[in-house]
């Protein structure tokens, strides 16, 4: 019953995240209303370059003229053989690297087809999917949220049979809320210890706890953070993923994610929907500034 309770909790959190957007910007002071009318006049560059008439040559500063085609010697033609040899060596090295990387990706990972170890006749650990004793995850995702909000999310984690550690970094760019040119930058960082209290080949349910920080235009905040994450195999290479993170103080952050992950050996392709709710609780200038963002994400990574 754990998966159904988890999905129900994520649905409640998603309602918070996907509420109508507010005008105020998280972590940014209010600006005067007349700031929208400010303009900046720029004058044209007085420096111009006059074009030369057809058939004439521009004088170079150093007084040198372009080298004519006839000035090349026959020795230049002989260098083609050396270039071909060096190019062949580089091509062979690159081909070997790509082939080795492809074999490594195809033969490693946590979601390989079940097979037996020829020496012990026991199932290989790589076929145990979410019950592997040790795994390392590294991924990057592109966020394309509504209202012209875009960003990048990075994840790195190391997890044992039960305990693990992971860190996440998310950069967001969003239009300014006062009508001035440019964009507002926001960076969210979290570092969590994890504990998987449900471990099975087909699923893993974990609790997380640690520290979360928000780097906004006019303030940097840090506070305790907790999360609940869930992964389950729909069928062998395809996973369903869901996660919800909460930071209650000194700012409020609710981050919910629902998506799918396709395992191709150690290579993993991901996509889904993400919602983010941020409230600085008036820590900037005594007025609560709220941002609500949601939209699709896609990316990839590696799981060893």
C-alpha cells in the first residue's frame, strides 16, 4: 500500500504547486511602479568604416600585401600525406573510445536482463534493479516551465542497500516581475541523506532529510529540508518515478516531480512534469513574495 499513499500525498502537494501564479517574485524586493517607464537612450556609434571602391585595395596597417597563389611552393602539396596519416590515427582512437563507451553502457547499469554468473550460477547483482547493494547516479535535466521560465537541474547521488547521500542543484531564469529588461536568476541547492525503508527488485521507497538553500536576487536563505521519493518498474527497462520535497523555514519550498525513466544499460533517459512553489515568508522586506512554476522536464544520465 505504500505506493498508493505516496501518490496520494504527491497529488495533494501538486495542488499547491499548480495554483494560479502570483505577480510577486520570490526573494526580490518590491520596486517603485514608475520603474516601468524608465528608458535608456543610446546614440549611434560615430565610428564608421568607408567601403573601398571595387577594384581597389585597402592599405594594411603593416604595409604588407596578401600573399599571391603563385607564392606557394611545391613543398605545401607534400604535407597532405602526413595529414592523412594523422587523421587516420585520430579517427581510429575516437572509434575505439566510442566503441568501448558503448560496450560499457550496454553491459552495466541496474536494469540489465536477468542472467547467471558463469562461475557461481547465481543471478548477477546488476539484474536486481532497485535492490542493488550499491549504485551511483548522475543526471541532468532541462526544465521548460510555463510563463517563459526555464532552467537546468543536476543530480548526483550514491546509495547503498538502505542508506545513501545525494545533492541537487537547480538554476532557473524567469522574466522580471516589474517590467524592466532582463531576467531574474534563482538557484536552489539541496544536500540530503537518504534511507530506503522499502527495498525490492521492482521498487524502492526512500525518505530524505538534510539542508536546502535558495539564492534569490536580493537574499540567500537556508533551512532544513525533507523529501519522499518513489521508484517502481512498470516493466524491466521502464520506471515510474515520483518525488516531493518540503522546506518549511525560513522559506517555504514545495517541489513535486512525476515522470518516467527509461534504462538502456547504464544510460537513463528521463521525462515528466515538475511543479515548484516558493514563498520567502516576508524575509526580504516584510512582504511575502510567492512564485508558482510548473512544466515539463526532460534529460538523461547514468546509473551504475
